């Protein structure tokens, strides 16, 4: 995790000049910067050096989003169909929420939730910067405690993303302040909340719908351990099953997929795809 990072960006498909050959928006502008496509991830490009902040197109939309390419797998695994009703339970800072809105260009609805007011403000800015007004109007930003979602809304969504707060060991490793605050108990505390989020997601998604549970943690108790607990929970017996995740890179785990930086320089990322079946 201390090795030099790889740099990536995903083109904004709503940028007005996307698809023209001259230096413009989206993929063409990224290609002009000397980037190369990331195999298996459409519209995503990587570079050996930091990429510049995106410029705006003629309509004021930002042309690309800087990210870790592994994070895109969580969005791809959700496989949002046109017209779907989608919930992003922990949506800030907004990169995944923006990508979830892209398949909803013609119809559908996205609820982008985050409990922190400061993080919601950043989330709203990202959505405003990357989505045209007609799509942005179908994205609702909320500030609920997502662990309590099922008390108010059940069987309501076709897709749910649980990008759960986690140990984020890479951040802890690189931030001396975060390392000083870290304790062994933190992962156990986080796992309690992570399970509550995933259990609420299972109630919120419709039968036949799909959940993606994701973290940037290394701790097994926060990854496969959370999914295993859901599948073994007697109160939820027979209601869920896991599905094979997309694998352009990464390695399989018992219930999902892990992308680790020693193998790919992307990540860390863990994800599991869960279908509600009853």
C-alpha cells in the first residue's frame, strides 16, 4: 500500500463534446493526455502520472472524474438497468453515485444518502458538476441513518449499494493522525454498523433485486464476515444468495471479490453481490 499509486479517471458520458475526435470532453480529452484504457472498464483511463483536474464542457459539466479504478467495480457489479429505482446508502463523496445515475439518463430514480451534513454538501456538488439538469432532477440527496432504513421503507428498490464505512487501512497507514487514533476495537465497532447497513439493505431491496456490499478494508470480519453473517442469520434464512462478481481484475474470496494493491496497484476494495430471492 506504500508503493507508487496508479492514476485513473472515468469519462463523463454526459459531457457535451464526448465522442468528437478533437480535444474536447470525456474520453477524447483523456486520450489526449496520454492515458491508456483500463481493460474491462469502459470509459476508464489510467496514466503513470497524476492527471489534471477536469475542465468543464460547454454546458458546464466536468469532463472526467479522478478515482481508483477498483471503485468502479462496485458500480459495475450492481448492473443498474434503465428505469431502475436505486438507493446508495452511504453515497458521499459522490463518485459512485454519479456513476449509478449514468444508466438512468432516460428514466429511473436514485436516492443518494449520507448521514453527515458536510459530506452531503460535497455529494451534492459532485452531482451538480457531473449530471445534466434533467438527470439531476431524478437524484434525491437525503441524510438518514441508513441502518434504520427498513423502519420506513421496505421492498422499494431494484438496486442498493452499501459502500460501508470501514477500517480503510490504507488511509490509516498514510495518515499519522488516523494511525494514532486507530485501536483494535475500531474494526469490531465498524462491523456492527456494517451488518446493520447490509441487513437494512436486504429489507429495502425488492425480491429479485440486487445489493452490492463494498468496503476498502482488509479485515475479513468487515468483508466476507459481514456477508456470511447475513446468509447465516436465522431471521433472514433463505432470503438472499450471493452472485458471481465481475472480475476484470482482483481475486475471489469465499463470498465476493478482493482487489489488493500488491497484485494490481488498485484498491484495496472488497465487494460482494447479493440477490434477494424471497
